[in-house]
C-alpha cells in the first residue's frame, strides 16, 4: 500500500455546481451569436475547458468568427448568477472536513471566480491557501495541459504517482493523467449526462463515483491497489 500524499480537487462540477450554470449561459450566448447549441451539448463536449478555449474551438470548427465580447458578457452574467444561485455539490463539505490527507484545489477558473464560488460555503477556508488557478500558476496553461496539477504537487513536494485527483470532465482527467496522477471520476454534479461515466473512464479515470460520501473509501481502496503506479 502506498499512502496518498495529496488529494487534488477540480472545482467546477466537483466542489460547486457551477458547470450547469455555465452551460446555460454559454448556450444562450452562442445561440444568440448564430451558433445554436444546447446546454447539454456544451456540458458533454466542453466541460472542463475555459470559455476562451471553447470559443476558439467553435470558431475553428464552424469557420464562423466569434466576437471576443462574449468573454466579458459571460463573465458578467456568470458573476451575477453565481452570487444568487450557486450551491455546493451535495456532501462535499462533510467529506472535505473528514479527509486526513493534504489537499488542494486545481481549477481552470480564475482566482476571482474561485473566491466568489468557494466563499459561499466552508470550502474556501478548508482549502486556503492551496487554491490554484491554472492560468495563474506555473506556465499558465489551462487544462487539458497538466500544468496546474504538476504545480500543485510541487508545492507539497508530493510524488505525482501518489497524488489522487477528483475530476468531472474528460479534459481534466487528461490533465491529471498527463501529470502522472491517479484519477477518480465524478458524475454527481447537476450537469451530468448519459455516458458521462464512460467518457471519464475512457479518458483515464480508474474509477467513477456519483456521491462524495463514497470518496474516502474509494481513496483507501485505490491506495491498497497501486500496481502499475
């Protein structure tokens, strides 16, 4: 058995139920801009990516110019909706308080957004100061680049192969695996969709859970079975 050295959480869709809000906002903005797309398709295809990355991908795919003004529009709408609607994912505050291992947050959201989301609960104090925004640390590359996960491991002097990551998106799973870490997929957010668990497994998650209360036992079981790591 190899004792876990560090537990790393994605934020959006894992700690807080923000992905479904983002999918709604992004769907409305893109549809208004002439690219009809449903919130469900946004969640399935693009969860875990930054909004600028989504816009660039859609621009490449459609050959349709996308206005950069959508970035600021999304930021303003998301800030307003998060301040009124955001909830933590069921059970996460209790689980985080119980975990006995070092832990951190690794997110594609920026620091301002992370503070806005996390301070609505006990989660900010539970993790601070170990809350890392991918575009503000290391080489500043967002997921699916491994940058933020590699950076977090360095801050704790942790061996990546003994770091456990909880991710809800295939892009995030790819990032964690590229950093050499073990991944638990999570499908308990409001944005989950049919085939979500399969997509996470295909991306490299060793197992998938849909309830946070299962997390401590799953971490212990994976630590017992570390063959190949």
